[in-house]
C-alpha cells in the first residue's frame, strides 16, 4: 500500500506542489504498466515517510499528466527528478537505489 506521505502530483498541481515548494521535492514520473516503476514504488514510499516534514516526495502518472511529462522531456520511466527552490537539481532515469536517492535529497536539503 502506498504511503500517505506520497503526494499524487498532477498537471494542475505541479506548479504549487513542486515549483513553489519551500522544501526540496522528489518527483517520481511513472505509469501503471511500467514494471520497473512498480519495483521502485516501495522505495519511494519509504523515502516519503523518512523525509516527511523535511522534503516532499510525489509521483506523477505520465499517462494521466502528459503536460508535465512533455514539459520535462520524460522519454523513459521511471524518471526521478529532485527540485529545490523551484529548480531542477537532479534527473535520474531508470531504477535507482534508495541510497542514491537519499544522497540527492540530502544534498538538496543541505542547499
């Protein structure tokens, strides 16, 4: 079951939840049919719980939110992006380890 700390981000909420956020934001671009995305989901849930209150962790379903996916040139999923102060600071395509994702979030938190 997905963590209650994971934001479901849409085309309509991306600006407010990610670009305007006063906290770093990790965004997982995924789709229901993507097996590697499903494999990454438990890690995303764990990060959302561990970083609750310090950073946001969200997911964008690329099938339902094409505008954001096109805007950021998502051509393969899963793609994980980390934003800080409204700017993209890291893009990672494909499966990622929890350790690697934590490092990027920690770096974003450190400023």
